[in-house]
C-alpha cells in the first residue's frame, strides 16, 4: 500500500503556491534562506494520484424533525371542532334574532288587535259611519236567535245599529256596491260551568255568492270553552276582522257552533259590521 502525504510549501518572496507530494520511503530536506523553501525527493519515486476531498456543505436551514401522523390528525380534529363550535354559535345567534323579531311582530299584532277591538267598541257606541261609502253595524239585540242557515240574527235599526247603502236579510249583510270591505264581528261568550260535551266553539264569518254553490268561510276562530275548573263561571271574547273583496249582491253572515254560549248584555259586547275602504 502506498500512503500519500501532501506538504504545502509557500514561497513568500514570489507569492507563489506549490504542493510537494512525498511518498514513502522518501527523504526530504529543506533549507531556508529567508526567501524560499525547497523539497528534495528520492530519485525514482513515483508520484501518486492527488485526491481532492470537499469539505461538508452547509445546509440552508436548521434541521426540522418530521411531525408524527398522529399529531397531524389531532390538529385536523381540533380545527374541525372549532369550525363546528363556530357554526353552532352562529346558528344560536341567528335563531335568537328570529325569535326576537317574531316576538316583536307578535306584540305588534296583539297591540293592533286590541286597538282595533277598542276602536270598534267605541264605534258601536254611537260614532257616525263613514260618509259617502257603504257601511253597516249590527248588534245582537235582546236575545240570541239563529237564522235558517245557522247564522246569527242581528238588530239592524235600533240602538247603535244602522245600515248605509247596504242591505240586510235573515242575519246577512247584502253588498250593494262592489269593492274592498273591512268586515268585523265580536261575540261575548260565557257559561255558568264547563259544558260536559263538545267544549270547542267555532266563531266564523262566511260569504254566500252566486258564483259558488256552498258558503265560503272568510274568517274563523276556534275557542276551547272550558279552560278552568267547572265550578267557576267561564267568560271569553271572540273577535274577527279582515279585508275582503265583495261583489254586488254577495252576502256575509256570522256563524257560531254553540249559540248557547253567546251572552247578551248590551250593544257593545256582541256585534257585526262592515264598511267599504
């Protein structure tokens, strides 16, 4: 085996760089005169090949250990959990907004219903009807009577009742002029004790027209007539109101499923009417 060594000799004066390769066995001598260094090698010695070994290259960045798969799965699950929590919070906020909006609309409708009912109670107590347009206001009278069509019979000329450019026949208001009408009805209900059978009462405003063979229900209200203990008197009000299109000669009337629950007190408690808008 040959072992090779390299000796680096520097000539300072000339500013040159030389490399002397020495192989075993060898003899080397060197003299120095302050300006040069020389190398002597044994005659006949062969020069071995020169191998250049590069220094290890430097990495661009620090070594980052690989992330285990289980840790990656845990991070994904955590992100998914946060997304689900965010969606749930968003749903709660949206639901709360709609509930608040619905409550406001319900309160507004309740106030409007009470205002309409109060205004027509005043209207029934002697306010003059709108001039120049058809209008009518009927009261229950001194007793509760039923017509042949099972509609209630009304007082149409005494007390606070009146007819203005509208007709009346067998409990029905007859339209003499086509148009939009606001129709309304209020019934004062009561019973000394809960009925033993059929406690459900239905209060409806219906229309009869020549274009259809059967009566048409325009407005209706269902009331449970026994909503507390049987030993107490039951009292309740049912109010209906709405805007409908009436044609000439069409009739509107009020029906109640249990007339024995309708109480007669005065003109302001139970009434039926309409006027053109």
